[in-house]
C-alpha cells in the first residue's frame, strides 16, 4: 500500500517537473539513445556532452548492466 502511494507520488512529481521544464520522456529517451550510440562508437566527448546537457536540465543518468536509467533530481 505505501509502496504504491510512493510510486504514484514520484510519478506525479516527475510528470509535473517535466511539464515545468518543457521536456518529455520521449525526448529524454532519444537523447539517451544518442548517447548510447556515441558511447558504442567511442565518441566519449559527445556522450559526455549529452550527459551534461541532461544534467543541466535536472536529469540524472545511471548506467547499469541492463541499460541507462534516468531520474529527475
């Protein structure tokens, strides 16, 4: 019960934050895909630039064995 309420709260917080910052989940996912392609091509500077761009927008990236996940700060 509490977990469900927490997930709903965080989901609403994320949605509100994205509206206020004129970002969509799709736009963030597209940037992450571009970053993944840059990393695969060993274009580290471009990958770092995309990460920095997202960080400036308030998005934190976490690289995991299953892929990159993102969170709103």
